[in-house]
């Protein structure tokens, strides 16, 4: 174990082990059973989390990076050999792992695409073992970023044009989650993040104000405010609620229009923002912005907007980065088609309430004459197109077919896709159910596959 | 940006930027204001999440690793200089960052300690800037692992001695969160994880069964089962619900006692486990264990145990790694004392519902004659002891005072601490409120500090 390991950081050297054990035991079983013909797996979300009516897809860039860099180092192979479960496994498997590279195909919805339940967000087609081994990592990557991008879209919608900034790193599920959340929140509509590494690695605009500790570290609040303004003459946002918000607002007002902003972090934000606005305006500080924070979510923000609270920007933390009301996205990754003796055979899972549709699929979006979404059709790949196809080739034989869109492009795509979605599907409460139908051919294939299974047993 | 950056991995080179921007702007402000006398910050949880009556502390090892390795690389400093907010900041600050090392003191509760609302879980004493800069990372590290260790303890308690395994990587908030969850779940009472990297880096026992795709990849379920058993003659757990659970159980029974286990993943687990148990027993497979999985949590597991479902082990995923019913822990990190001109001055935050207690603290646990916990006292450091002190020195001047306990020791500590906690404080529903009181001296200091603040303004 190297020194860095105590931090529990992922790296290109250990990322292949960031997976469920059964992916690797199944791989060993397939090697032994000499089953490695091509197979297609699709990643989709069976049903959306409560209140969600759409998803904003995110995380593809990290998924692609993983597929490009996954390999089993000597150290990893040695570790696996040491596990009791692999004791009876022959050398052939470990040789296979040593040479393992992902050389399959990836088709996916671009990041920022708006998607719905049942729709494949991505498909991997590769020799069975390759396609299987990458399951866990693809799921965790797409599940989390899509969860946060979707939550961010809801929050940004509630803010109706006011800025929303991700402030959630300290409550994210570990340091990497904070970074992934910053990225996904930006795709979903936040204008930036407090996470500095998000700025460094992704070019996301970074924002910050000051903490209570700054104010507490000075004997006098006014002195604390002045010292900050001295240090950041053009970028000072003063935190008002360390002791008494309105008293602090008057101290901020005494410093004049150079104060770029003030932050409210507790109390009745609607009432306080009005009173603070008046104090600032009296001091001719019309340009000084009011930022609000403190356990905000889309519902609270919608309430503040409805009450016309004079708040210019919202800092959102816990609720955003944990998607607190629905902290998991149930993406699954299912075998849908497989070559057997050179022929492609559709596959499905039949268990109660968890049935799947067989066959490689394409998702088409139907638009009306004004460009608004009318509904989607999930069809078999190769059927005559129904509309705009949403899945596109991303990798062929392990290589990118072209550069991935930039993060800014993903963000624009999300904004455009959401704008095309009629308002009834975007309501925060009781949104209308977006129509997604299965093509006749896919339904027929499903019936046929079920019949074959019945006969087979 | 190096190629690895697209994976958004943390590393010792970039970890210093995994923080909120305001930590660094405040640092720049303190450098400018020449304020860098020693200060103490304490990390505590104001109120426990719903239904929680205790916390199991976890994450200290990663916090210590961070404090040991944090440094600002040339690349990081260049990036910060490029941000508009730092435009007016003098070179002195960037020089300070280049030389930055954490050389402060850390006192903390050992991992596995059972703790309660208001109690400091750790304290940093260092020059003000050092103590401030590390805030965000310490919070995200302790918040998440403590959240999951606590959830794991609840789930393990519900299982009443049956094994609980972490199966949650695919629903964790990114790949690193899956690894952190595996660690914290183990501290909290899980017997292992499906996360292979958790096995490699932490020595946690790893477990796995098989996925539906294995069964679906064969034309015939029986053939799929036999192929797995051939590959893993002593470690085969068969997944029964790909098509029809009871039919699958009969196929498993046909393979005889070499089948180590079967897994139920959907349907009425109590009823199915009984029928499957009967099928296995008839085939003289009394030693074949039944594992249940599928969106389980502490309440569902308690229900299965109450109904005497013959389930030997539980695989728990989403609910565990996202702590789904309460997916965030609101740990905060507050300035409590600070040197001003060489004298230590207590500090507190006074804002509505978010007041803090000033002064460096110690937490004492009071035990009755049978060794059961009676309650805790939060006192000032240096007061005459009330019982067993829970905070101990971990680092002095940036160096470990001794080796940290092993992960196994942290896990034992949690088990022992929970066993000392009377059952009424451990109920899943409506647990009794554990008595934590503030010493008279700390209350007096609080009153005095508040009076000083009133006078000061």
C-alpha cells in the first residue's frame, strides 16, 4: 500500500478494482466457460425518483475516461489471486486480466440530454467479459452525476433566472463527490461552484463569500467587514448573520457601494432580504447584490421567488449535492442482446416488476412544429427513424469516434433541451407524465423472446 | 490538465484545491490583515438526522492523511493567481501558500467512538490560516463516513447477528464514495463489502454473488448455475430471481450441497425465503445459506427478522451508502477560541438557532457500575475530569503522536461502544434522548462571552 492510499483516492492504477467483486468472478466464470462472444448491455433508469419528471444526463466524460484507462496492474492481479474465491481459478483468467483493455463500442446520449424512465442512456457492445466488467463503474458514474444535474435543473428552474451556485462540497459524500457534484450542477444549470478544484480541472466559474469564522475572528464585526473589503476591493460579499443580520447590514451599508454583495444565511430570508435591500438602497448601494443560503432547495427558492424576495442569487449546498429528497438514482445495466454462435439473440430479465425489454435500442424524440417535445419512442436500433435519435456513437473498438462536447456545450444542451420541454413536464410538484412509448417492433420482439424462454424451459 | 484529470480523481497534488473558495480568500485576507495567531476550531454536529440517536464516528484516518499531505503545487498557485478574485492580492499570500504545510495540533475522538449532538468530534489548533484552510475537506471527510458508519450500525443492529454486507458501490455518489462507504460500513458493523478496492486498500473482506446477466447470458438457467459452480466449487451463491425464484431454487437444489448459498433479490422475501429453505433442506442442503438483497434497510430487515424469515445474510446497497432516509450529516467547524495578543479569547457564533459554545472542550462519558453509558458531559479542556475523556491528541505540530488504530480496532471500538449504550438509546424508532449536559464552567464562559460581545458592540 502506498502512502497515498490512506487518502482513498482513485487513480488510473487502481480504478479497475473500483468495482463489485461479482463482475470479476463472473468474468472468471466466462473465461472458464469459454463464453466471450459480443454482447450489448444498456444502462437505463427503471423509474424516476419521486417528483422527478425528467433526467438531465451527465457523467459521460468520466465514463469514457474510465473505459479508456481501465487496466489491471500486476499489483491488482496479485491481490485478486490472493482472494479465497479465486483459489480454484486457472491462470488463463489472470492472463486475461493482465491483457485487459476496453476495446468495445459505446453509444450514448450526449451529456445535457433530457431523458426519461426506460430510455437507454448508454449502450456498451463488446465481448461479453469486457462489457460485464465495466458495469459497476459506469453505473456509479452516470447515476450520481445524472442525479445531481437533474436536481440542479429543478433548482435553477425554481430560481427563474436568478443565479444558483453550488456550495455543497462540505456535505457531499466525500471529496470526489463534491467535485463530481460541481460538474453535474453546472451541466444542470448552476452558474458556478465554490469548489476550487472544479474551477481548476473543469473551468467552472468559482464563487465564494466569507465564513462566520472570519467575522468571529475579529473583535468587531465592522472591523471584520472592513478588513475583507480592503483585501478584495472588487469581490467582497459580506456575511451578515454572525450576530444580528440587520445590524450587520447597517455596518455593510457604512462601507458603501464598493461592497459587491451581502449574504443572508439564516432566519426569514424573504423578510430579511427586503429589510436589507432597503438599508442598502438608502446607502445608494443599488448594485450590491443579495445572496441567500442556508439549507435551500427548489421548493424554498420557488417560495422566495413567489414572494418577490429581492434576492439576486442563491447558494445551494446539501440539498443539491446529495439530491437530498431523492439521494439515489436507480440506474441499472442490463444484457439486452448477445451473440450465440455468431447470431445475435435478444435477452431479457423476467423477474417480477423488474422486466426488461430485449434488443439494442434507439430513442427518438418527437417535436411539434414549434420545436417543443411531444413525446419519445423507444425503438429497435435499425428501425425506420421516428424523429431525432438521441443515442449516438461515442466509441468504436475502444477509441473515441470524435472529441466529446465540452462542459459548456453539455450545459447549453441541457438548457436548450429543457426549454423545449413543455412547462407541464417541468413543474416542481405533480409534473405531467411525459409520453414515452415502445415501438411495435420492440413490443413484438419482447413477446417473441418471452415465448422462446417459456419453450426453452 | 493531465490525462488523468478527466476521471476527476483526487490526488496528493490537487487535494489542496478540493475546498471551498472562501477558505482561500479568507486566508488571503488574514495574510493581508496580519492575523495568524493560533486558533482552535471544533467540528461537531448540531443536531442528529431524523431517527438517529447516536453517531458512530468515522473518517479520521482520511482526515489525518489530508493534513499530512496538503500542499499547494506550483500549478495550484498559478491557477489561484489567475482567478479575478485574487487579482488585487499581493505576492505575500502566494508565497505563503507555496510554503504551506499543516503543522498544527489535532485532537479527536477515535474512529468507532459513539458520539452525540453538540459534542466536538475533533479539534484543530493551529495558526488561524492553517486551521481555516482545512475546514471544507475535514467536514466532507468526517461528515460522510460518520453518516454511513451510523447507518451501518442501525442496519447491523436490525439484523441481530445475521451478517450484513455492503453492496452499494453502484449507487454511491461516485467511485470514491463507494470506497469510503465500504470503509465506514465496516466500521459501523458490516462484515464486508462487494467493493474490491475496499478489499485491496483496506483489507475489508470482499463478497460477491452473481448478476442477472450471468443467468441471462446462458440459454438455460440450470446451465448457468452449473457453469458457475464449476468455476467456483466452494464459493457459489446462485441468484434465483432472474425468471422464477422457486423454479430456480429447485434447479439450485438439483446441484446439491456444494452450492454455498442462494440469493433472493425481489418479491416477498419472508415468504420466498421460507419456501426456498424448505426446497434446500429437502435436498439435504442445510448448510446452503440464504442471502437477501433488494432495496433493504434497517426497517425492512427488522421486519424480516421479526417474522423469523430464514435469511442468513443481507446485502444492503443504496440505503446504506447514501444513508437514504437521511443522506447528509450537518457537521460544522466553528472557531471556539483564539489567541489575541498572546491571550486565548473564547469565541462563539450567536445567530438564531445556530449558537455555539465557546472554548476548547473535552467530552466525558459517565458509566454506571455495569459499564453502561449514563450520559456525557461536555466540559472545558482542563476542567477536573467527569469520566472517561473521549477526545485524545492525534497530531502535535503536524506530526502523529502515535500510530492510528487499525480499521479492525475502529470496528471493535464501535461494537463495544454500542454494546455499552442501553437499548432504549439504540431503538430504530423513537429512541430515547441520550443525556448530554454542559458543565457549569462552560455555561458560565458562554454567558460571559455573550456579555462581552454585547458590551463590545
